[in-house]
């Protein structure tokens, strides 16, 4: 189970995420209480580079904004709406994580599926997500937390899960204990669906 904790704003949250064994951490550059500058993200990420994938999370960015993020933050992965990624000039080597909000025709090999509004703490349509998960490596986002992530995994069978507001002590500030609980619940949920029936 691939796990991403999004909306990183403190060293404590990053330490907890790495300690829990997540695969990726996200830094938000879109309008949000979790928004950080490219400079701040670069400083925060310094301690975790090479241990987890550092993801730049954007929505409808301009080319100038992307150029600054690439030069200053140096992300491993760029996450943005699929239509955004199609319109930007990006380095060939840069990994992309396209965001889809509704299922449609052709799918990228890996995608993030969430509800209509990013970071709102509302679950997406799990039945639609399950359909997409059968055809692509789907990272499920939207309204997940330590209490429902195992149920979500059972319903959707995703490649991975992504959480932000569901592990916060208050808006924009992660709770290290909640991060640990989320990761543990996700791993248990993954193990449960892999057990032979």
C-alpha cells in the first residue's frame, strides 16, 4: 500500500511521516491553509530527501509558478489536475501524479482520485473510485482518516491512499500521533484485503 501524507507544514509532521514508513509527503502550493512557499518547502524537505518522495501539490498553476517550484523546491513528483499537466512545459524526468475528480475514458498509468474540492475533508465516490482502480494505479484521497481508511481500502482496492485534513490537530497543522494511527490502519486494511478468503 503506497501512502502519502499531504499538506506538510512542520518538521514534526515530516518526522512522524518518515517514522511511520510512508512513501511520499506532499507540499501544497495551491490556495489552502496548508500552502507553503517554494523556499519553505525546500527547507522542510531537506531532512527527508531520499527517504520519501517529495510531491509538489498544485492546482491550475501558471508556467512561471511551476518554474519557481521546480528550481527552488526540486520536487520528485508534480501533482496537479490532469488538464493542468497537459498544458505545462515540464522536464521529461519529472514524475507526474494527475488528479482526477470524475472517472472518464482513457486513464494515465497512475492517478490520484478525489472529490470535487481538494483538501475539504469530504469523501469521494468510492464506487466510482473502485471502477477506476480496476483499470489504473489509483491513489485514493478525500475525507480519509484513521477511522475510515481500512473501510475505504476494502471498498476501493486502491494502489495507494492520500490523507491531509484527516490527520490534523487543527487546520494546516498535522498531528504526529494521527499520522501514525492512519498509517497503521492503512497497512492493516491492506493486509485484510490481501488475506485469502
